[in-house]
C-alpha cells in the first residue's frame, strides 16, 4: 500500500467505454412509488421526516392564526402529524402507500379522536375537514398530479374551510441533486421537482379556489426557550427562512 492509500487497478477499456451518460431521471409513477417505498421501509430514517421534526411547531403556527377544528392530513405518510393533531383535535388522513396507511391505522385505531386513514381519497366524503393539511407534498408533484391534489383538497374541505400547505421556501433544487453511480441518472435527493416562493404559491393556489397568504418562517424542532433562542440566533446571523407555510381558505 502506498502512502496515499491502496492502489486501485484501472478499469478495463471495455468498462470505461460502456460508462453511461449522466441524465436527469424521469419520475414515472412506478419510480416515485419505488423511491418512497424504500424511504418508508427504513426505520433508520424515522427521525428525518418533516412532520415528526416540525409537526408540533407547525400546529402552533397554524392554531395561532385559525381555528383548526376537524383536521385531515393529505399525504399523511406514517402519521406523525396526525399523532400531534390528536392531542387536541379530531384527525384523519390519506396516503398513496398502503403500507403507511396500515401503520397509521394500527397506531391510532383506538384513539377517541382518530377518524381513520385511507389509501387515496376516493372513499372520503365531501366537506370532511375544517382544516386540510398538505405538508411537504407540492414540491414533489408534476403539473397534472398537483392539479389533481388541489382539486381534491377543495372537495374535502368544508365551504370556508382552511388549507394549510408547507413547502421549502425558494429552494435551490440544483444544490440537492445527486447522481446514481451505477446508471448515472441525476435526481434530487428527496425527489423534489419544483421550487416555490411566497408569490408563486399564493398565485397558483388562487387558480384552484383558495385565498390566503404565504409566510416564510422557521418551523423549529424545539419548543419554549430553545425555539425562541434558535429564532434569535438565526435572525442575528441573517439566515434565510427555510420553510414556507401557506394558510388560506376555500372560496365559495
């Protein structure tokens, strides 16, 4: 072994010639399902989920602005936000992953405020929710899927009900892209396909019958004095606000 580490043999010319060309991944429904089934199957990732880290902070942010009432989490994953909501509110949710939905129903099936989790929303009645949450979802969706989700959100909300939506604030997508060393496809490490600003989010949601405001903020993992200290430090250091929270209502 040399002082600079082990000597690695050169790749054969035939292997080098066959190396794939870097290319952007095309996110088909099957590939998206495969990606999230893998993420969801890993217990080592449990503490990285947005709703688990920031769910309580989000609920505090929202409840200071609107009455939450009966809540519905659209894209509930394994139910982290539902668990926090159930501390004070009736809550239900839906997700496309049967595995995740089964886990949510297992965890909360005996809770007196739990109203069930569903695979998709087709079997959920109109005007189910006073407040509907779409947390860290819209950055993953193409135009057709996004339009479908927002139309369905409007159906599930009571007239005048509230939509709460979160997404990264003005995210630089390129900064989080990685490349598969085997096939050379390039993709965002969390499967994000679009970035939102306060203005673009408000304008887009207006097209689907929602009126509200987008607020760049910091949803903290901490509470009380730790949360206050974190906000002060970030303000003094002029850190950008990483989270964008939309709070709006369904128009008539």
